[in-house]
C-alpha cells in the first residue's frame, strides 16, 4: 500500500495531459486492487480459522468439564457399590437395606434406577423393586456383565455393561457391577443400574445448541448415552475405524466428522474420565457455529466488491480528468488523495474532518455501516459525537483531544455508534492529522471506520462460553484447579474455581501467585505426606491422588480428597490439572456405618445366633451365613423355602413347631420353639427358633424375622448330666429333711436295693445296720447344715449285708436353705482301703531297702519334686535330714549342692552316668535312671557313690604305667604316645607358623658303659638321675623329656623352629658338660651327644630314625656335640665343645 501511495504522489506531479501516463496509472491501480483482494481474502480465511479454533476449543472445554462431572458420578457409584457389597457379604440384611435407601436418597432423584444382587449362578437374590411372585426367579447368567465378572480375576474394580433393555422395566439401562467374593471365591455380583436417559439429561443441560450433541461411550466405543437420537444408537458402537482411532488416542482429542445418521457437519472433541474406562465426546454443529462468521465474510465481500467497482470507476474518471488538462490538477490531486485513503481502507468507511471550518465528510461505506443513506448524516463534529454511545463518549473525546494536542501519534478508539434503527454497532476508528497551520494548530484530520461488531460478538460469545464453563465448574461438588510448581520451588494456582472459598475459606486471589498460604492449611500431621506425594508426582509425572486434612480459620478440621494429572512445561515447571472435594461427611458416614456394622457384628458374634427372614407372600426364607454354618453348609449353599424348612426339621419336631409358629404369627406375637435340624453330615442339631412378625399389609402378616440359636451344647449338657447321673460309679441320693430318699441313681439301686427296686420313699436305716447306727449318723446332718457340705469315710452294709467302706460327700441342694434337701454321694472305697493297707506294708519294706542302700539315693516325680531321699545321700552332700526334703522342688536344693553335682542335676530326663570331682578332692559317681510307667515318664531316680579311693588307685596305676621308675620321666611308651598326639595336632592347617612345627632331640650319655664298668650300676643310676634333673632344669615348661631306655633320652620341643631347637640343645649339652654328676663315687664329669630333627612330614618311626641318624653323626663326629638331621644330599652341621 505504501508503494501505491508513492505512485499516486508521483502521478500528481507528472504531466496530466499524457495519455500514456493515464494508462500507466490505471494499470498501477489494477495491481493495487489485486494485492488488496489477496490480503482481504487472507484476512477472511484467518477469521474463519480463528472462529473454527474457538468452536473446537469450546468443544474440548465442554468435553473436559463433562468428563469431570462423569468422574465425580462414577466415584460416588464406586464408593456406594463397595460399601453395599461389603455389607451384603457380612450378611446384615437390615444394614444392607438401610444403606441402599441412604445411597438412593444421597444421589439425585432418578439417577439410580435399580439396585440388585445376584448369586454365583446369576439368579437375582435381591431387587430394590422386588421380585415377581409365583414366577421363576429372574436370572442374569446370560448377561455380559455377569459373565465378565464371573470369569475374571477379582480386581476390586467397578465394571460397566453395554446398554440393554431391562427384563423387569422394559427400558434401556446401563449396569455398574462389582464382583462379590468370600472365602470360597466368587459369590455373585452387586449391580447398580443407571438409566441412559438420566445421563443424557445431565448432558443436555450443558449442551444448549439445537444441533450440538454430547455422547458417553465405553472405552471400546460402545454407546452409553447420547443427547440426540439416543434410541437409534443404544446397543451399538462407533464404526470400527473410529473405535480403533479412539483406542489408540490419548487422554483427549478432536476430529471433524459428518455422520451419515443425521448428516450434520460437526467439530467433535473427546476426553477420557480419570480412573474409569469411559469417554465423553461433544460435537458442536459447524453450520450454526460458523453462520455469523460466514455472514460477516459475505457482507465484507459484497461491500468490497462494490467499493472496488466504485474505486475503479473513480480511477477511470480521474484519468479522464488528467487528460482534460492541467487546469483541473488541483481538483484531481484532491480526488487522488481521497482515492489513496480508499485504497488504505478497503472495506473501511472513510471520513475527512476539516477542523478550520468544522466540516465532516465521509464516504458511502461509512454511512452504510450505521444504516444511513448518503447525505442524511450531519457534517459537524457535534453531529459525529452525538452518534457515539453515551458510555463511550467521554473516552472517545479524551483520545481525540490527546491526538489533537500532539500527545499521541494517531487516534484509535473502539466504541459503539448508534445506527439509523436505534441499535448500536461496534466501530474501530483510526485517524491522524494531515495538516496544521503555521502555529501548529490542526487544520485537517482524516481516518477510517471499521465495523468490528462481529469480532465483539465473538468475544462476547467466548465470554459467555467461559461464563457457562465457570457455572458448569461451579456445579461440580468440589474445587477445580490448576497448580504450578516452578523449578525454583515456588508454586502458584493459575486457576481456582469459586469452590475454594467454600472448602478453604479463602478467596482465590490470595493464592493465585503464591500457593504457600493454601498449602500451610494442611494438617501438620498430614503435611509431610502430602508434600512428599506432590514431589513424587512431579518427579514421575504420575497421577496425584491423596486424602488429607486441613485446618480452617474457624478451627474446623475437614477431610479432602484430591486427584490431579501433571504435565511438564517448557520452562521445567510442572502443571497439574485437578479436582479437590470435601469428603468429611462421607468419611463420617462411612465411619458411622463401620461403627454400626461393628456393633451389630459384635452383638451377633457374641450371641452366635443366625438371622433369618421369611417372606410369607413369596414363601421364600433367607438365611444368613451363620444359619448355614450351624448346620455345616457353606454360605447360601441352597435356597430356603417352606418345603426345604420342612425337610430339614426333625419329623418328630416339625408338627409341634409348625403349629406353634402358625398360631403365634396369626396373633402377631413372637414365638420360641426348640427343635432339631438336619446337618450337612446327616446328624441332628438342636436349635431354638425365635421369631416375630415385622411387616403387615392390609392386616395380614407379610414378613417374619427371627434367629436360630445353637442349643446343642445345652441339650448335650442336660443329656450328659442325666447319663452321668445314671452311669456314675458313685451312688447318689437326694434325701429330704426327714431323711426320706427322694431319688436314687442306678448305682445306688445296684448297691443297696435287694431287688433293684426304686428306693424313692424309703429310709436308709438298713444300710446302717439298724436304727441305732442310723440315728447316730444323724449327727452328721447337723454338721452338714452348719457347714454347707461334709465329707467323711464311713462303713455301710450293701444289699447282701456285706460291710463296705464309702467315701461319703454331703451337699445342700440349695445352700440358702440349710433345712432343705441334701445330696449324698457315696463312692465305694473298700478296695482302695485294702490296697492302702497293702501299700503301707510295701512302703515300710521299701524304706528299709532305701536306708540300707550302699550310697546316696534320691527320687523325684515328673514335676521335679523330691519324693524321697536316704540318709546316706544327706551325709554325702551335707543336706538336712531326709524327712525335710520330701515334696521340695529339686531346683530349691541346687544352691546347697556342690556346683559339680548341681551341674549334673540338670533339666534333662534321659539316663546319665557321670563322675564329678569336688573341690574337697572327693570324686562322686552319679547315675540318673528314668522311672517309666507303661512307657511314660514317671520321675527320676538318682544314685550317688563316693568313688574317691577307687579313683586314687586308678591314678596310681596309670602313673606307674607311664613313668620311668628311676628318673621320674615319662617312659618310652608314654613319650611315644605324646609324640604321636603332637604329630596329629601339628597338621599343616592347624599350625599358625609352619616354621615352628617343633623339634625332636635324641640324647645319649657319652661313654656311659665305662661308668657302669668302673663304678657299678648304682653309680650309673645316679648319673642317669642327674641327667633327668638337668633336663628338668634347662627345658621349658611346655617341653617334654622322656627316657627311652638305658642311657638314651628324648626331648619333644613343641612350637620350636630349627634354630630355636638347636640353641636349646646346645644349652642342654653345655649344662651337662659344665656340671659334674653327684654320685657316691664322687663327682663325675659327663658329656652327651644330641641328635636333632624337625617335626616334618612322617610318622613317629620316621622321626625317631632321623633323630637317631643325627645322634649317630654326633657320636661319629667325636661326641659332646649337637647334630641336626639333614636329608641325605646335605651335609650335617655339628658343634663340638670340650669340658674345661
């Protein structure tokens, strides 16, 4: 456009009378018009694309809002179904029915169309609308939802069915089912039925366009609800191509489609619900949504076509004027300037204000914008201001003055102007001053007007949409929000719905830029957990789900449940889109329900009663799990009705109980009957059946509820008492205060009745042997009445007149009535007394044996208590007299026993044979012998003997066997045995330092034969003793010397290296050579030759041979020296010393 302006400036300066110049000007004008139309059409296309984007955005926002609403409904259905399922499985019918009513009342009216329960076979056990009477029980075994839940794993989730026509109501329903599982596995399904019409009505309140549509789908594309043409699509699904695209798509998406069903071109947007396999799709009809924009574009095209035609005609006229000559140049320049503004504006109204004469001129388009024909509008500035909306006038005047006084580079204003029909249209006015006088006062101002009413209407629609969305969000029972966590740790809430005020009691503006105040409302006990979960969600970009408490300004504590999905932004921030709602009342109701259930459970569990419910009209009887459990059946093992009840009842009991129940039910009174019911194993169980009418209709009983109480233990106890009484080994009498027998058991009759006749009404004088003894026994009655009970042993006569001894116990039948009846229990102890007499004799003989036992003896019982001990034991261990030990725990005596003995008397019960050496030098032999009776432990018998003298004799014999009698050193056998043990211990893996494995020395007195020959064997023995003493004095404590025979000695040096052994051998050689042996023949100087070898690999024989070889080398080398053995290839090393 700038090039066009310059071109026209140039035209105004060239020679106007040139026809070639006029043709060039017309060509330039055509080019400018073509460029203008390209730009105009591009602008129209942008308008259409922006409007389409707004429509798509509107569809996406509506789909997101409706998905949130559906998620809230699903969450509520999920909680209700979980609670109802738990209550049903507990078998509490009243609580289940109450919770069902509460759930239906909690949700909006009409939302839950049906609540039902089916068993594991698909049969309907419960329906909120009741079950048809006189007809087979309805079944759901062939329905998709039941088959899916029956055949799948128990994932604890709520499952959604395809829509189908209900067999009960004949209407379309969508079922939401939860599997019921008990300890035996799959037990059935709890079903909540929702009408698709209810879901569609909820969508219609949000989708207001006549041709717009909202749809609820399953994840697989199955239709669940639709605002338009619902009956035509229910039972069907999306086309396979769309279903496949939906399955592959993410959380949300959009598409433009024109379905064949109604031929309507729509923008569709879908959004998945969180945590549930549902999709909400919203379609906005393209035609109505784009109608205003298309009208605006069409109007713009029409006006621009007219304007372009006018422009071209004007240009042609100007060209003619150019050709007329230079006389008309001034007028042509003015026309060209107007033409320049027309080119700038295109579809714009042009205005020209001459401020010096206050004249306003405008083009036809300017007037047409306001609906005026040319020439009807006023031409003054005041006329122009009068057309502006009163609310906008001051603002327009302020902007205009700012430009006139040079405060702004140009004038621009958006305001409303009144049209000819009195309405207002939005106008965008632009202009600038084009000329000023010498004093800089404005003379002329030109500009354009653009009709932006359509743009303003689009903004208004967008605002209305946002307001509608805001209202929709406000209806959600909770707070919708956006939360941003920045990389620097700061946080804010870019968006918060008004529900923030209701939940947190704070306005959204307070936390829009800084979320700290809101986060600080979190309960201190929950804050670390909530902050950690937010950070974890940010790190993993995982869905944030949390329940927590907040503290409000009024001190109230509220429970909230939050759910949000995060996304990473370009600057590293994490933005959550989520929803928070108050679950305080929900938790309180759940807790109250749990408390109520727990109280009922504890009550029923405490009494262990079974509950039953009898529908008299239907003839059906419902038993809870306890009723089945009593009889040994699994829960709901079979359906119960009156016929089943009759088969289960004992034939002898049913007529009586049936008559009683019929009479009491007819009277409306409760009944209580005892009867037997057949168990799963074929036996009979005694129960008390109690019941009462709980529902009437038209004066007739309709429903009876009651309990079954297991009284088998009580009945068994009564039978047991009767059996015990009759089968007791004791004779039992019930006697009146006048000593008349009122009752006698079978044993009493057997002992005392001559003809086994009943003894009731008779006196007991015959058993006493006459009236005299009978009367004397009356004194025992006085003791009985004063004490309440009495026990004594007393002789009586049986039916044959034989005397028998009895253990007699007497007890008052009623302790509060001393003068009342008496129970006498008589146990025949004749045989016991005989055995006791024999046992006393045997015990006396046993005591004599114990006292004369040659050693200590102690017997303890299985509880480790001392039963007897003899005097020898007490003397051996310095214990008190035997009589004081009887009955005392053995552990109590441990502190008085020598530690060595106490250690043997441990907790074991097996046989033991040990020896214990005491601090005083004594050695005791202790033997423990288990006492068994029929193979069972009956106690322990301890035998102890002092074997000190025997041990001393054994020690002396052992010493004599291993010691050389002359020198006191170990003899050859003992030494070689010790060497053998050393070789075993010095295995390579057991030697800390292999270089110190040990050494063996072989020592032989030099020229010993001369001593014997010169001085005799007695002196030779004294020399050998001197050698032994020298060995003891030089060797270390751990070294072992020994005499192998004659003048030959050996020394074992454990843990010694070759060098250390060599030095020790040298000291030993020097000690013998430096000190003479004291003998009766006087001091004798002696020397010795020593052979040394390491305790290397080899046997005892190998080591002795090596040491002997080294000794031989020492002898051959001149005696009085030490030689260490080397393998044959080495040369022996010797050291020789001579006596001084």
